[in-house]
C-alpha cells in the first residue's frame, strides 16, 4: 500500500528534483559560458587598453601570454655547470600606440615594477615581428657558417660595426667565446658626419645584401617597439611628457649585436671553460634581446643591499660566481627587455641597469642584443623628479659610447684610426652636443661620471695604450 500510494508522490518529487537539477546545471553552464565570454571581451578590451577594468583583467593577459612550459622544462635548458633558479618573468603586450591614457600609465607602472623586482621583463612579439625575427635568425646563422676569412673581412676602420671573433672580446680581462657581428648606424661616406670624421661614424661592412636587408628590417621593428616601451616607462614614471625619454632617441644611435655562442666542447681554448660572456651591464638606455631555444642567459635582479653607479664604474666581472643569478629560460616569441646604464643614470638608480652574463650550452646558441639608444649628440640629464648630486652634470652619449668602444676594442682598426687622427677631440666640439645642454665640467679630483669620462678621453688623446683599459666591458 505504501508503495502504491507513495509511488506517484515520489515520482512527482523526483521529477521536481530532476527539473531543479537540470535547471541548476543549465544555469551553471550558462554562467560559465557568460563568464568566459565576459573575460574574453574584457581581455580584448584590455589589449586595446580601453577597458575600465584594465587593472583587474591585466593579470589575465599576462597569464594568457605566458608560456605553458613547466619549471622543470625551463630548468632543463640551463647550461651545464651553472647553478641558478630558472626565472618566470612577466610578459607584456605592447599597444599599437601609446597615448598616455590611463591604461598606458597602469601598463608602464607594471613594467617598472617588473624591472625593479626581476631586473628583466618579456614583451610578446606580434605576428610580423615573429616573421622578421625568424628571418634575422636564419640569415645570422648563415653568416656565421661562412668561412672565417670571409667573416673576418667584414670590418670597417671608421665604425665599430662588423665582425668580432670568438675569443677576441674581453670582459674583465678574460676572453669571451661569443662570436659577434655588430651593427651601428650605417652611414655612407657621403654623410656629413662621416666626412667630418666624427668618431664611430661610418658604413656597416655587411657581408651581403640579404643580411643587410633582414637585419635592418629587424632593427626597424625593434626601434618601433623601443620607442613605445620608453613612452610606457615615461607614463609609469609619471613624467610630465610621454616623450621625456624618446626625445633622446630621435635619430638614435641604435645598434645591434648578432651573437653566436659555440657549444661548450667546441671552443677555441682562448677563454674560460663554459663561459660565453662574463658578467656586465650594458651601457646605454634600453636593451631588447632575443634568443633561440638553446639557453644561456643569466641576469641578476636588483638587491637592496647593492647600489653602485654603473655608468661610472664598470661592473664587468662583478658577482661572476655569486649565487644570486637567475637563469632566463628561452621562451618562444618574446623579447627580453631590461635597462642599461643610461637609464640608471637619468632615474638616479630608480631603474638600475641589469647585470647579466652568458654561459655556453651543449649546442651552439644564437641571440640578438638590440640597444635602443640616445642620439649621438645628446646629453642625458636627470629626469624630472629624479635629480641628485650623482646625476647633476649630465652625460654626453656620443662621448660615452666612444669611450666604451675604445675601451672594449683598443686594438681594433677603428680604435687605431680614431687615435691616429685624433678624432676624440671632435667630441669636444659644439656640433656634437646639439641635443640638451652640454655636460657640466667636473672638478679634476672628483670621481664623477663626466670626470671619469674626461680622464679616459685625455688618456686616449695621449695615446695611452690598452694597459689603461684593463677593466673591459662587454656590451
Ligand atoms: Fe650585454
């Protein structure tokens, strides 16, 4: 009986229960779909930097653009013989245009935070940059594969562009195994600056038009990204003008190093076992690097207990064997971006230049280091709000670059010609200091940036030989 009378009631309850369950399930699925759609549109909005909830969903962007490789995968690519933790660095997407909007300010601040925390950040390549980068990597591999004599003939005695053999460059007096093709501003003999014998000004000795075309295209893309990154940093620093940094980079002295590192068991025996490039900072404004899938790069994030004027005293060789290095694992389709010594100078060390070094791996490795730089004629001064006694005099970039190049390559034909023709003296002429106020002279006894530079200039003018340049810096 119970079953007879209870049956229909239970069925009704069951139906209601089933209906409720179906309703809840449907609502749950619909909610998930709606949330997903909302998130996707929010992210799309954020990519345009117009979204009201930019700050909230910004994390979603960085998460989505992050690679899915595990930490173990990343650690496995580290050169043998090195002990370091693999870094997981924040990845950013650069907008098509920087306008100084609220989104730009938030993005700029996030990039600054990443630099101050990690010392380095990653920027996603867009589709065209991927294609251009692939071609540049292919042509650089092709170049390094040609016979040594042909490679070595690519030098020029007016510019520091061209070939540098493995074991030729020194960092802290130890040979580096990097094999390099450097590209500085490619100027014809007819250029007035070349005619006037400005130091470092001259043609690039390209091996062929194919490499010239692919590398120049790559540099143009990086130049575009470099200016946008600097504008975002200006936004993040809350500078009065978004072009406070890019005012220096118009017709900038942008240059590039095409790098090949041999496998650790295929070196020429001129350097230290396993070492690609010794620890150093780069001397310019902004570094935009890329690497293939063979790992080798290590960076040293800022530490509160370390502060030094990198633009004055070379950090070449510093902390080489310290334990606080972080490995930068290869991540497909990203640039790695970090500040150079000039950025540290103008921000009074708020954005310190990032020490880095390279280890040799089991396979040969290819990389690019692009330097987005001030105009050769520019004098860099402290940014508004970042003034101090340390950066009160200003640094003339052309003098700074020439000094560093003379110091790194004292025996190169370019350095010899600069000395022979006393081209360093040209750096003192007003024609070379047309962007910003000329640097203020430093007291002789002071160890300041320009004072230190002046001593190097004087030493070169006096034809002091490379014994003076004992502490060499790789760039
Ligand atoms: Fe470097």
